[in-house]
C-alpha cells in the first residue's frame, strides 16, 4: 500500500476521465495516445507548472500546500470525497493518522444499536470490519455470530461469499460501492498493514475486486439506497444512512429503513417478526376433568 503509488495512480485515473472538450479545458491538439487530458493541459487548468504537476503525479512532490491540492481538485472536477482522498494521500508521513489499537464499540453505541428493533443496523469500523449488529441485520445480511471474527468484513462477504450475489440483486453496484469505501479508508490509513493484507487477499481471490480496485474510485459511506433479496420476505429496497461515532471517525453505524406506510416498511415488520416470534399460547380447550 505505497502512498506515493496510490497518489500517482489516483491522479492518472482522474485525469483520464477529464476530456479535452470539457468546459474550461484547453486542448493542445495533436494525436492522443491516452484518454483524457495531458499533463500539460491539466497543469494549465490548475495554474501550476507542468514540472510541478508531473512531480505531484509521480508522487515526488514534497509538502504540497492545501491550496495547490484544491486547485488540482478543481481542475480534475473531484467531488468532496475525492478531494478529501487527494488531501489524505498527499499528507506528509508524519501528519498521517496511523491505525493502531483494535476498535471497541462503546456502551452508548451498543445501546443505540439495541434500541433499533424494527430496522436492520450494524456498526462497521476500519477496513469495513463489522463490529456489532442487531437481530434484523443478522437476518437480512448474514448470520454474523456464526462467522469467525476475521471473516466479519463487508468486503470479504461481497467478494468471497457467493451468497452475496443472491443477497444483492444489484451486485455490481454493491461491489463498486464496497471497493470505493475501502479505497477511501486506504487514503485515511495508507500505512495500515491489516488493510494491505486484506487488499492483497481480495486481489488474489477475486478478479472482480482487482478490476474495481484498479479504477481508484472513492467515496465515503454517507447515504443511499440498497436492494436486498431475502429468501422469505422477497426483495427489499432500503434507504440507508451512515452515522459516525462521536469519539471515533472510523466507526460508523449503518441504519437501513423504509418510508413509513410503504410496502417495504411492512416487509420490515415481517422481518422483525422473524426476529421476535410471538410465543405460541397453550390451548387448554381440549383438557377434560378426570
């Protein structure tokens, strides 16, 4: 997980998608051997010298100012997550946060998770490790308690568990989102050996992961919609929101829900009934006196 290489490949892939005929871009003409803007064209848009941008793209620039990074981000038309990723990758080694001790879910987060009895929710940490879950998440996604702790990881589930392709009808979208989330985490913790090991394992085991990892797309877990297929309930299109832990920005509670009164909300009530079945009442009507 070499930071300079990550920075170089990220900038190259973002430059490749910025077309010369986009508004504001100046084409130098001539035959193009690669897609997207040339370095000279990008440097002109960013207002920096070609030599400086070349060193930045090659990972050789030192102590790059935030203003220069913002100028490059504007020239590349990066979104907010991509801009944050660029800043993370360009930070000097001494300024980057290191992932150290294992994450622990605090009592307040566990209490909040336990209170969510009608919607699926789980807590994910660094490297997309699943740290805690409620009963509906267990019934919807996977039986987390039966998995070894090392396998409770969303990236492993998506790419190494064949059942995920049945669980997610839009598996390709889920896979892309998962890789983009993992890339974002890699930018925040480029020196994390466990993350490097996970990426290596998935790269060896899954050609889909290798393909998507090479695209260098990034985004943080925020909000959106996911489709699930439950063997007993059927298809569920659920809205999700990510809530950061107040004392750990690398810990997020993922909560899935549906609009009140919708058919999907009713389906979630059925899922909740599976989680909390009503005990059968004893029938005394057939009892007779001796």
